[in-house]
């Protein structure tokens, strides 16, 4: 009898741990033909004014959307003094508006005006990646993120914007 109870407890523990590990999975968002979504943006962490930098943007799409331009802006995102939850870091640590960490973001600071690169300046040699060369000007040391968004033409001919992606940067003077 005692041995049966021990086996039951072990089985229950294994099942409980297994159910935690296979919790609810996010439902993948499907894209319609010609629709695009950005998943990541990368560039060197340290940035100086008037030097060229390659920005790599990861993009998902069904089909090949007609890109019009990629627009960027420098952002000052201040984190409030309250400690963000571990969920924020598990979700990539993005602290912009609409992100999982938005409740821990203080009022946004100054941002730059948007600057864009037209379709001729977008390198699409690697599938799922866009490479854009930028030369930062009028940088402020308070900027700590680069934000990017792509403008494209949908299947029905309307001009659309993708979601916005951000990456952390440190401005060097």
C-alpha cells in the first residue's frame, strides 16, 4: 500500500511538471498573401554620428511584398524605477508602447524625426532579411534605441506599414 502511494505521488509530480512545461503555446499569426511583419532589427550597439551602419531587419511575409521604403527614428525610452517582471525579459525585453513591458516604461523622452531609405537602398539578397545602410546625423546622447518600420504595397494596391521593431543603442560622442 505504501509503495503504491509513493508511485502515485511520483506520477502526479511528473504529470504536474510536464503540464507546466507544455503550457499554452502562442497561436501563430498567419499572414495573408503580400502582407509583411517585422520580427527583429539588428545593428551595432555603439553608434557615432556621420559613420555608416548596416541595419539588418528580419521580415516575414507571404509572397514577396513590394517595398516602398524603410523608415527609422532614434528613440529615448526611459525605464521607470519599478522593476520589470521576468515576463518582460522572457519576451525579449522590449519596452516600447504596446510591448509586454509597457507598464514599466516611463514617459517617453525626446525622439528624432523619422528618416527613410527608399526601395533602391534596400538590399534583399538574403531571404527574410532586409539590409539598409544609414548614416546617423543630429544624434543626442539621450537616444538609446533605434526604431524601424517598413512601408510596402499590399496585394490590393494600398500602401501599408508593418509593425515597429526596436533595438538598443548607445550613442557615442
